[in-house]
C-alpha cells in the first residue's frame, strides 16, 4: 500500500541494505548462466562426435556409450535451471530507521510506518524442506500498523540481527502502551491466536495459568518458555506470537 514517502526527518539514525545478498545472487546467477552455456556447448560437440556413429550403428550406440550421461544430464539440467531462476537479480532494498518512523524502500515501492502507529510485531522463523532435507532457515519480522499497512524485513538484509534488535527497541514503547490501554479497557489483551493475558491470568491455548503461579518466562531458541511454581513447563513458538517483548514485560518474570 502506498504511503507518503516524505521522511519525518532528513537524516536517518541507521541505514540497512541488502547489498551483500544481491551481490551473492548476482555471482550465482552469472555462474548458472556460464554453466548452462557450457552444458549446451558440451552437448553440441558431443552430438557432433556421436552423429556419424548414430548414422552408422543407430541410436542404440548412444545408450551403449553414453548411458551415464543420459541418466545424469536431466538432473544436472534441472539443478542449473533452478539455480538460474532462484538467483534472478532483485531490486535493491533499503531500510531507514528514524526516531519517529521506519522506512522501507524496495525499487519504486516506498513504505513508511510511524512507531506510534504500530499495532503488532511478529517474528517469523521457518525452514524449507526438500525430500526431507532441511534447507536454509528463513527469518523475517513483520510490522503492522493501525490501518493495515504491513512491512516485512527479512534476513536477506545485511546486519539483520542488528536491524531486528533496533526495531524491537524502537517499537517497544508504542506496543506496550497499546497493550496496557487494551488491558485496562477490556481486561484482556491478545498476543496471537493461542496466547492472551488477563489482569491475573495467562491463557496458553486452552490452559489458564494464574500469573501468581508463574515462576519464570523467557524466549530461548525461537520458543517462549513458561515455568510454574509447581515445575510445570509450557512452551510456544515465538512466530505464533504478536509482540513477544511486550508479553514478557507485562508478565514481569525472570527468564
């Protein structure tokens, strides 16, 4: 969704780009092109070498002398095509941190969210699998404001951990104020579909835990872990939560 692209101040406090990621993608793209060209040249000269023999002995000569290449070639071609399309050059992404807002620019798309307009911050952790083999882990943060604008910041941005920590720090006060107002007004504040906090009770899925019985709460390795005085343990993935930092602050328990 388009926003007013006029920044709230001229000089940002911090700037983050995806320069290293785009450079790595470009090298992989060039490599895939060279390998595809090399494969085509190899196939061409191989056919020139085989064609007189095929004319003399028939197509069976291909299988007799080149069965391994015939079997392997489709898989090599598939990998190279995937490498080519997976690394097509991307438009530059820049993230600007201001004292009053955050700005994300991706090509011609420009979005600004004010810190005091935010309603949620969610940290997503995911990993793709191919034939049971774990792939690269993907991490990204999604910010949402009161009118439905969403900004996604993913790990392709350089110094991603530093960016996430800065975003969490800048957004914390506004999100905490919003949660406190909702808690005072309705008596309960939601932190996602599976977690909600009342004035005296924390509800995880269908389990209600009195706040007085919670001995510790903290985030570790992508999980929110809750421990009660009776040594019962509960945990839920952080990417199932909205505003996890606010939840920990309101619980006010040691980690």
